[in-house]
C-alpha cells in the first residue's frame, strides 16, 4: 500500500515539474502577444533582450549598389523599448548590406508630427560609424506625418547634394518605410511622385498599421513591396526577407534605357538589339540594318539585264523603306501599350 502511495506521489511530483517547466519556458515568454505587453503585462526578467551592437557585422550582400533611405515612424504610439527594436532592425540591415561610398549608401529619416533627417547618404561610408549614429537616434514622440516624411526623403535625401549618385550611373534608389499607425496627412500623391522620380518604395506595417495606406505608398507589385508584422518584437525577422530582396536585385528589372533587350552583366547591364537591327553609338537604341545592293555591269552591256538589275535594286530599296516604316509603327504601338 505504501509502495502504491509513494508511486502516486512521485508521479504527481514529476507532473508538477513538467507543468512548471513548460510554464517558465523563455521561448514562450518571449513569444507572448503584443497585446498583452501593451496592456500592462510585465516582461519576465529572464526573457532574452537583444541590444544594438555597432561592432557586430554580418555581410552577405555583394550585389548592385543602392542609395537606400529608411523612413521610420517614432510617433507616440511607438514606445521607447519598441523604438529600440526598430533601431536594431536598421543596424541588422546595415550589417547585411555591402556599405560603402562606392557600394550601398544609407540615410535615415525619422518622423512623427515633424521630420528629422538623422543622417544623409553622404555622411557615413562605413558600417561602424553608421550603426553608432543609429544607436544615437531618439524618438520624436507625437503625430504621424508620413506624407511629409516621404516628401522630405525625396527632396532632401535622394539628391546629389545629399550623397545620392547621379541618375546616369544607374544606381537604384530605394526607400523603406516602417510605421505602426495611420498617416495624419496625404500619402498617395507624394508617394506617386516619389515612385515617378525613380524611387522604389517598400512599406512595412507593424501592429495597427493601416494596410490601405501601406498599399498607397508602396511600389508595384504590392505583394513584393508591402510587409506586415504583428509586433516590433518580431520586426527583426524581416531582415532576412530584405536581404533576399535587396541582394537579389535584377539590374534590368530596376529600370534601364535599352530599346530592345537588356542583358544582366554581374552587377550591371548592357543593351542588345533584336535580329535584323544594329546597336546605335549611344549603346541603348537600335536601328534597322541597311541592305546594300551592289550592281555589277554585265560585260556584254545587255540593256535588258542592266534594266533588271536596276529594277531589283529599286525594289529592294522600297522594301527596306517599308520595313523600316512598319518597324517604327510597331515600336510606337509597343510604347502606347506600355503606357496603358
């Protein structure tokens, strides 16, 4: 009887240990819902807390250079510890990119009811100094003037004076917006103007972010340019996604001036023409190959043969002219369809 009772007590003890062990598992505590934390739940003292480390580097991106501007929301709804998560995300992004004056240049625009340019594309050519600057960023606390922030980035950051490369260098211009709320100003027109100027926009929404506003801001296709995470606690997970996206940029897909065919060439591209055309000296446009017909006089001076040769030459010239006109009309049609 005692043996049976002891076994029961032992079994209950093991069960209690297992239950308690499951309850205090740090992974579960770290994964507690964002809503619980915002409604007063205190974080457990053993929950792992990561801090920004400017010295750490993890470079896996050796692709085409970028002019990259982060536009970060630091309004009142973003609590200080949550804003630290955003800064860690920025530092991770800096780590994963090939940063340098001749590689990727980075700027940060901080906004709430006002907009503050934390640093420009020309300010920090190395990762360490850039991440030290990110660590010093403070939240602005009130308002959500997202449209004003986008305009500031377009007019004051993506300029040659601020460190952006000239458009003829073919350097991609990318903006990544991080926000957790609804803009208090208009974003549709200014975002369209930014995209029209050649800026590719990614919109990252956190928690209560307005998805419709994110879609109005982002570039097409929206599935590739709009992201959402349920809390700032998991925003770092987007680093690998952006690494895949930004490091895998297709130079031809990012915009080119090739009239016919764009060919990827390592970190750059070059233009080719379709069969029957030749590349013009500008290395971008194409022209129809000219057909050269050489008339050889017959030693016998046969008038009929000479007349036939001249007629053939004229026919070929007419045919070439018609083909050129048809090609011109096809190109006009392609351009018209492309603008629909």
